C-alpha cells in the first residue's frame, strides 16, 4: 500500500511539474508574441513618422527673420532706381537715379563703399533699366542719346582663413558710353539684356522714336583692348504712349507696353530688322497695367494692375510654328495698386509691393501666395530679392528701406503642383509632368506625382490581371482536384519560384521578353485571347474521349495532360501570328499601330511588365490561396458530397466560401507586392512618366522613381523630400489596402465560420 501511494504521489508531482512547465512556456511565449507584435507596430510607426518628418517641411509656410528698417544708404540727393544683393545676403547694392552706386550691409544699411558712375561731363542720367537678375547688369540712358552699361560683381577671398566679399563694378561695353541715338536726343525709356554673346538695348527718345541696338564686344587677348560693334535700327510705327519695355534674356523677343492695357510683341532675332508680331490686351477695360517684369529664364511676364491683380503670360504654340502670348494663370490679388515687382534670380518666384505698403511673395509654378507682410503706410516703390531667394529689400515712398531674411526652401510645392495639371512654360496645354532636372538654368521644376501614382496603379492592374486568374484557378485545382502525389511536386515548385530575385525577372523581361513580344506581337495577343478558350476546348474534347481512354488517366492527373496541349497551342498561335501580321498589318504590327491607329508602341511597355510582374506575383497569391482552400475541413466537403452535391457544387457552395478570407488575403498581399515592385518596372519599362493606360506604352512607378532618382537628389532639397513623399504615398496606399483587406477578411471569417 505504501509503494502504491508513493507511486501515485510521484506521478502527481510529475504531472504538476509538467503542467507548471507548460504554463510557464505559455506565459513566456505569450510575452514574446506580445513583444513581437508591439515591436512590429513600433517599427511601422517609426517608419511612418520618419517619412512624415522629412515630408512635412514641404508644406510649412515661409518664415521671416531678422527684419530691419533703415534710411536709404548712400546719397540722399538721388532717388533709388534699383536694389540688388550678393549671394550670401551680406551686401546690398543701391543704384541711384543719377548713377551713384552704394554698397551696404544687407541687414543694417551701413554703407560699405560708394562709387559714382563714370559719367561724361555735362550729361545726366535720364532713364534706367536692369537686365536679367542673374547677370547683375544695369543700363543708364543719358541726356545726349548715349547709354552706359554697368555690371556689379562680388569678389570672394579668404584672407587669414576668413571669408571676405569685395564689391566690384565692371563696364562690359567699356567705360565710354555707347551711342544709341545718332541725333543725340535724351533716352527717356530704356531696356537692356546682357550676356556673353552680346548686349541688346532698346530705348525711347524724348521725341518719341523707338530704337534698337545690338552691341557685340570683342576683347584683344594680347592687349586687353575691347572693341564694340553696334548694330542699330529704328522701329517704324511706334506704339503710342510707351510705358515700359522688356527684352527677354535670350534677346530674341521684345515687349512694349503701349498705353495702359496693350502689349506689343516684336521679334528681334535680327536686330537690324525687328518685326512686329502681335499685340494683346493685358487687362479688361477700366483697369490699367502699372508694373511688368520677366521671371527667371525670360519666358514669362508677370503683369500687375492698379486694382492689385496679378497675372502670368507666356508664349504658347498654336498652329504650326506660330506662338501666341497667352494669359496662363492669375494670382491672389494684392490689397492696393501694384507699385513694384521684382523676380527671383533662379526660381519662378517674385515679390510684389503695393500702394498700401504691403509686400507679397508669390511662386508662379505652384500658383502660391507664400506670404504677405505689411511694411509701411506708404507705397513700396523699389524691391529686390537676393540670388538664393532668402530675403528681400524694399523701399517705400518716404525713402525707408526694409530688409529681412526669408526661410523659403520649397515654394514650388503645392497641392495643385503635385496632383493637378499645371501649365508649364513652353507647353501647349496644362499637363501632368514629372521632370526633376534639366540641362540649363531656365528649368521650371515639374514635380507632379500624378503620373507616377498612375503608373504604379497601372503596373499593379496589369500584373493582377495576369496573376489573379492563374494563381487562384491554379490554387483551387491544386488543393481540391489534384492528386496528392502531384501536389507534392507542383506546390513546392511554385513556391520556389516565389524566391526568384525580381532583378532576374526584370533583366529577362527587359532584354529578352520585350524584344520577343515586339517581334511576335500578333502571336502574343492571339495567345492571350484564345488560350483560355483553347483550354476549355481541350477539356471538352477530353470529355468526349471513350471512357476506356479517359480511365487510363488517374484522377487528379488531368493537369499533366494539359502540358503538351499548352505547348502545342503556344506553338500554333505563334506560327499563325506572322502570316496574320503580313496579311492584315503590313508585316509589322507595332508600326501599324503607331502609323494607322495612332497608338504609340514602345518596346518596353505595359504588356511586358504585366507578364513579368504577373509571373512574379503569381506564386505569392497561389501559395496563400492554395493553403486556404486545402485547409477547409474535410468533414465539410465530405458532408456536402454525402448529401448529393457534386464536386463542383461543393467547391462553389462550401469550399470557396469557407476559404474566402484566405483567398481575399492572398489577392491583397499580391496587390501589395505588385504596388511596391521596383526592379521589374525599372528594367522592363521605358520609365516615362506619362498618364496613358495603353497596353503598348511605358510608364514610371513611384517605387522605380525613388530607386532611380534618390542617389541624385540633394539631401534636404525639394526633389529629395518629394521622393520621400512618394514613399509616404506608397506607405499610405499599402496601409489603407491592408487595413481594408483585414476588415473584409474578418467579416468573411465571421460570416462563414459557422459553416
């Protein structure tokens, strides 16, 4: 009895010990799983907040710092004609209306040096004009019909390891004034543009004549002596009441404001024979133009009116090679009459001063009013922006000067510039465009994410059209109809395909599949259309075979019989493809599509990507869907069959409904894989950011764009942050799709869990 009791006691202790270990293991496993789940949430949240931290600065408004007010630096006896500044926003330049040049501290107005213009004796300055901001060129019209061209520069040195900036004044045409009017009349209106190729000046004389002069300067490299050659002409039929003249930076177009509303455009490519091209009315009756300026690059004109309205104009190609000056967009109006305009040096921004003393900052491409600042109770008369667009100088009618630092890194970004059509310079119509760089400094940034998002959805759509039918039908057949022995071969084989690197698939798609599809386009399209019908026909013919022959094929091995049929059909379709092309499409279907149908054909196109990405996504969908179908409890299918349902009725009424949560998850995971795919679309498309759903055109996706352009993007720049915004859009899309998929999956589980 004692022995039995001890045995029972020992057994109970063993059971308690085993139970304790199990409970302890369960607790540890529960904690590990909890920690893992929290870790995943933390990791995903950290990714989101990191992406957001890089993107948020794009949408922050500009800030204004280090504001200062001081009296006009330099000679008080001269009225300020213009301001400019050097790149570091340390030195400002005040140009007096009689040629006094004052260099001063940008933030305080302290005069650093003063240099009078080297004017000839007995003449006075009667007009003034600045060229393109980036050239630092300014012209002075004189009372004897001559003009002087001055150019401001800044020499940067590092004595004792410290940066020092020394202001300079140069005379590109020499210190002697250039004779513009041979009759010696005073020049009362002036316009100038200067470049290494030469200088162009337009002037209105006091007796109303409009003169055009081209000055080409050559320098003797041996002696350093400069020689100027002047080509002059007088424009006939001068517009009345000339108010302002603009010459674009390429020196091919001239714009003359006639009266208060009309702008006359001249072609001045041949300076000896200027041609009047067109005239347009800039404002409606009852409104008058008060200020005009050209934006950086010389393509656009910004017009301000007495009612505070602002508009942008540039040339648009209409019919043939004709260009027409067209109103492109209007900006939010200022409070009072526009009294001053100043463009930025290198960006499409500009600042505006009005009669109420308010300063406004705008950016053309994004159509943004960046900020307004009330500076004075008097009208603002002179404005300037430093080269980096990081500040402003403004003078009011009382002579007070206002300076400030402006933190304004991302003015080209707005909702409209990212997601809506934008009318860019030199474009015939508004469009969605992504073009992050160009070969010259006139570039207008084009940062539309719309074509990239469209390309992403396009790639995913075509990939899913290929992958979903193949993967789901294959998964259903493998799990429900295929013999167990054959399944042990098919399922691992397809799952191994999932591990194939996508860079290999992209390489094959770009270098082999794309040329193959182009050379056999008719056969490929015939295969896509008639291959499913061929399968159905093959199954029907198999069903018509005698029972003795059909019984030789073991149940579940019917798919093996389709392999030679599949190969035969592909061979047949490709064999008849070329004769069909020869008869109906002139032997070259891609060219026929382009020439006859107007459907552009690119070798690396959506069809190629759909096939390649479909091949990549199919194993993912197949594996998950096959597991879901195979995991349907056997007693459900057995019960359905026992009640008299056929295998197909059981499949549709029981198996698919029960497995629907898993099948839906498979499709959603496949969609996420297709949306985020990079290497295949990078290598198998033309990477053209276009919005065209054509099967034969290329595209660019968000992920591929990030992969291509991230190495070239400057850290912290607009381009860099917009690539992070692209990643955030992908993240958000994936999050929304996965969340919606999980909600649908849970509802499907609840609905069919009672079956």
